[in-house]
C-alpha cells in the first residue's frame, strides 16, 4: 500500500492506459470501416471506387492504385460526382482519421454505400498492398 501512495502517478497512468485499451477493444470495428483485405475484396468483387482525401503532395507520394484524388476540402463540392454512379465508395487518407470524418459528408450528399479504409494507407502498406506513385488521377 505504501508503494501505491508513493507512486500514485504511475498507478493512475496504468489505470488510464488500461482504460483506453479496454475502450478500443469494446468499441471494436465499425460497420463502415474496412481493413485492407476487405477493401481489396470490395474493390475486386463490387467494383468499389477508392477516393483519396489527402493533399495533392501526399497523394503523389503514394496512393491506392486507380484511386481518385478528391482532397477533403473539396469533397463536399464534388460529392455529386460520386453519388451518381452508385458504386460503393472507399475513402482513404494517411491513417483513416480524415477519411473517417469524410463519410458523413458523402452520406449527406446521398452516396448510399460509403466505407473508410481502417488505418489508412499506413495499414494498406503494412498489409503488403501495392501503391501507385506519381501524377494524380482526377
């Protein structure tokens, strides 16, 4: 007990850290998120369209092959381009955070089937999936 009293800050840190891990575990994966393997299956089986919402410089450094580049700042203006063809849309960014926020924008615009690439391009690369580099596809 004396140890905990003298090292209360470390104990508090351990409890907070464990709580965050538990929260992430219980939260699980969201229904609108796809891991790289599931995204690849959706691309191949359902002709899903991949939309990269990163900046132009990030996109040129490497992106999912055949991904369309629509920066997050332009997504609301250009969402009608994605709503009219009816394809499932997979949004991606570097880590999955920006693309996760973009889902609401496309749903509001009437795109019925929108998914986020969980972990973004970092997870895509870790899974050994290919990247294209160079000019951006509009």
